[in-house]
């Protein structure tokens, strides 16, 4: 399990450079006083922490990626940048109330051991997570930009809710693919985990003195099945993470490509050319016909 978690973490970190670059340069939603997209992108590339706090004071612009990152660290910062201050009491009131309720019922559960207190505690903590998740999503939804379609927004949508980035890109046909893949991978994760725990329990009972194991499967077979289901449980975890990351990258890439200028001004020019070799040691000299070591070839020029 530990190795699987390390692998899953590496799978998340590998595309982090691409996503962080997208947050820093490609999200570019911040309003620029000059109105120039190129100037806005160059400004975002040199974005610093000092400029971030200046943006929160509404003296500078901020990309949707920085707004999202700020909400991850300190809930409500995206709402401050979006000038939606009225949402802050809702966010902090909800977070504080849910966390406080969870702490209270957790102490009650430790005292009484009552199952209802445990369930209530879990519900309160789930509610806190929903408020935390909701304020990040709200910050991305409410973010205002001079651009109609933001790749960074699509990326954030897919991070927070798988498939939402594809909906934002209007690529609805991809939803059955990703949701089906997540459902299948999640099912095998759940099934293999149940089987692994079952054989692990039986193996421990069979190898522990006084374990009272009453099954008909031998110890060697119990060990084999335990390792077998554990291995495929780990494969299922990796598959789930890969599908999740794939839909995030897909939303980011296709949102970025949607901003490309695609027109009919395409041309191709083909003509003979004299090609100079990169290494003269592997050439034949026909000095009477062309420069030493050169060759006749075809040159193609494409115009997009």
C-alpha cells in the first residue's frame, strides 16, 4: 500500500510542472489596463508573492490560477479578489460551524462510544470539506476575465470535479469515457480491497496460535490470494489516479487549443534545394557538379 501511494503521488507530481506553468502563464485571465494579451502574459510570467497581495488589495491583476492557489491555502481569498466580500461570513461561518461540530461530537464519541455520535461527527467533517471545496469552485466560477474561455478555469474545474472541465469545453461526448473509466477502476479498487482484507484476515488467523481459523484453504494458498488481491488493488489505485490526471490534462490541453487562431490561410511551397551536410565525413564529393559535400534535395515551406 505504501509503494502504491508513492507511485500515485509521483503520478500527480509528474504533470505538476505543466499545470503550474499553465497557472503562471496560460491562465492569464487577469484584466490588463492595456488590454493586450501579449502584455498580460508577460506580466503574469513575472508574478510574485508581493504582486499577489497587491492584487488582493485590487491594485493589480491576478490569474485564475493564483486565485485558486490562494483559496487552497487560505479559504476566501478568491472571493476577496472577486470583490464578493458578502460570501466570506458564509464560508468562515460554515467552516467554523462544521469543524466545531465535528470536534464536539468526536469528544462525545470518545466518551460514550455511541455509534450515532461517530456518524454525526463524520457528517460534520464532511460538511466542512464541502464548504472548503465549494469556496474554491466558487472562486473559479466567479473569476472575471477579458477572455471568454480560460484554459486555467477548465483545469481547475477538472481538478475539483472530474468531467467538469470537459463540460466547460463543451466536449460532452468525453464524459461517458472518463466517468466509465473511473467507475470501472473504482469498482475493481473496492472489490480487490475487500478480497485482500478477507484473505489477510484468514491468513493472520491461520498463522497465529489460537487464531481459530476454520477454513479449508491452505496457508500457502491464503498467502497467494492475499498477495494477488493486494497487487491488483494497487493496480486499481494507480489506474484511478491515471484516469483522473488524464481528464485534467485533457481539459487543459483542449481549452488551450480552443484559443488558437485557425483559418484558411494555409500554403505549402515545394522546390529543389542544395542541402549542406551536418558531417562532411559521411559525404561524397562531386565538386564538378555542386559545392563540396553538398547534395540535391527538396525544400518544403509551410505557412500556417
